[in-house]
C-alpha cells in the first residue's frame, strides 16, 4: 500500500462480520507485540499495518502477521456496552429537522428511531477518539452537508450517509448534526483515553438541557 | 540545571516536534512528528543529542528567540538566513550561544522548513510518548498549539562537553540532493484509476498550493479522474499517500494527516523522500517518478547507511 504499510482486507461480508474480523486481527497483532510496527489502523473492512521498512521486508512481515493471527484466540475481547447521553434540544441539533424530513418522519419519531437503535463502534479515525458507528436505521441515512461547517461543536453527534459519528473536539466538519453529548470522548490523561473502542455496543439516551449541563465534562 | 529561551516573535508557524507519536493510530491519534524528520535527526546528532530529541520546527518564516542562559544550537533543514546578535549563523554546525543573546530567523530562500535543535533538547512533557505538537487535535508541544510571543521554553544548561564532530559536507549533499522529483510507489487504489490519470500523475508537473499544511499538500495541475466516486469505504491511510479528491485534485497526506480517509489513493511517496515533502514551497512545481517497492526500500537502506555516525561525521 506504500513502502511502509500493508493492508489486510475483508470484503464481501456484512458490515458487522467484517468489523469482527478486522477487530480480531487487530487484537491478534496487538497481542503479539511485534517489534518494528508503528501503527495499526482498523477501519470498516480493512486493517492497515504501518511498519518500519528498515525492520521488515513486506514478505517477512506478512509471514509474521499470519503467525500472530493463527496463534490468537477466538476473536476480540467481549464488547463493552456504553450508553451515550445526547441532547437533541434546539441549538444542540442543527440538522435534526432535515434528517427527520428526509426520512419522512416527525422530529420526535426520528429521535425515537435513533435512540432505540443499537450501534457498534467499527473503528476510531478522523480525529483522536472519533468513533465510526454502524447501526443507523437506514431511513435516517443522510448525505454529508454540501458545504462543511467551519466549526462543529465538541460532542456533536453526526450522520454521514449510513455512518454515525461523534466529534471528540471542535473541528470543521460536514456531518449532519442531530444532537450533542456532554461526555468527554478522548482524554490522553485518562485511562482508558478513549470512551469508546472498536467493537463496543452503543445506545443513545436522550437527555434534556439541564441534564446536559449536569453531565457536562467540558 | 535548567535555562529558558524566550519567544520574542514566533514566526509563521513554529511548533515543538520530535519523531512523532506512533502507536495510537487505532484511537484516531495521528503519528505526527517533524515534517523533515531527516533534518531533525541530523540536527540533533550535530547538537550531541539523541536523534529524536524535541526541537523547534519553523515554516517559511522563522522566529526570534532570546536565550536567558548559555546554550548550544544547531540549525538544520532550509536556510532561514539566521543571525545571532546580527552575526550570520551557519546551518548544519553547532553554534554556542551566550546568556542574553538573540537568535533571529528570517524567511526561507529555498525550501520551507528549518529546525532549531538545542543541546540537551527542549524539556517538554510528552503526551502519549511524544513531544510533537499536533495542532488539529491540540495535543503535545506547548498546549497543542504553535508558539506565541512570550512563550518560555526550558532547556538543560549546557553540559561542559566538547562540540560534536563536524558533519561531512559530501555526505550531507548525498543525503539531501536538490531535486523537484518525489519518488512514488503504487498505492491501495492505483489499479482503480484510468491509465491516463496514472500516466498524467507521473508525466506532468504539479504546482504546490499555498493552502497546503502539515496535514496535506494540495497540488494543482491537470484534473485527474477519481474512480470509485463516493463508493470507496473509509480505510487507514499511510503517510505520503496521494489521495485524489472528487474534484480530481491530488493531495499528499502529510505528517499530521488523519488516520483514515475515504478518497482513493493513486500513489504513495516513498519513505526516503518524505523529508522532501516538508521542503516544498507554495507555488513550486514538483514531479513524480514511479519506483518499484523493492527500489523504495533499497533507497531507504542506502539513506540510512549515510546516517551512521562513522559515515556522517568527519
């Protein structure tokens, strides 16, 4: 994939199955603590292995990764269940109206559909602690904004196509914002640093503004 | 014993950088690190430091720094016309600084980035194992941001050691030959591109856009045809990968790049040439030469051999 990266790909599988395969391989390679690896990037159907090309030839590394995969147990650690409180009040959810309208639903009904769904963290990417979630009800799928916002508030919960994500920090962004969580998603001084990890099961619990203020970790 | 360096003027974008923050990519944390890692490594070795010590990275326009105590410095990378109390300072050589002196950088005549390596290295609290500043996520360095006027940087008081041996100029020239060519290998989606796009990438000149940054270097030229429009699944992206946006514009993912991306990658700049990306100037033209993977590795091994102390120093 480059002179310093290899890519494992699981395609043609349903999303959750592909995610489980990627997570399993990620766990196996992490557990093997192989010297000369710089980064592992799990994604929906791929795992990118970034390595030091002075330490490995691609052929030798592929062989070593295969060994690690064979030696690993029966897949990733059990999934955590995490409830993410989310406020959808006016001002917290600038695109909720449009997402609901696109689905042909009232705002209340769209929020109900959203908060009764079970999501899975496919991987973290884009920014530290930013989860890509699978499990959005298909009718709520909405394309990204044609013009990204120059600033998306920290904790914003967004939709991009069939993906759901949460912004761990205020950044520019084009996802449709349908609510905001008071939880801190990423803190390098905390153990664990990231609130959510690949494989976690996520449910959203709707909270009001007062509760948002009470829980606010910012 | 610790002494301080006061930032009188920060320059255009001056950040604390070391060799980066690998190991947290699965949490979405960018590997980050010095844009011109080769300059940082050589500069640190010349300052008597370990090659990955934290130093200042300046971009296009350097800063002014007052030294409250004695220090030894090495400038590495592009020549920013630096003066110590009005006296020109040589690049790639140690310079001893006395308490009260001011180091003033100008702009880059050629190249784009200069490193100020200080004996003992900057004393910065590492975040996730690195002092590197990642501005987009506000992590590392000084509060995760570029330097501002009034910042105070701590460095160890200089050890009473003889200056390190001088660099062999011939080796330096071999390490950093002037060229407007970046060598590239194939990348994950190269085969999905039309042959014409791939041959255009390799045969035509590209102009570096002025809104390029440590995250990505945007190039202008003939529009390439991006395949897989909208249907590519987001995946991990390596440093140096050349993504093609839906508008047909190539972007080289650089040191601060996001860990994952959803645009197809047409090629990838080889590791041995990553430092060159750091030295590209806005509006400069650049060309891409294809090399096989084995050649990319050979070039890197050849480069690393030149960095061995017995080769690098006279």
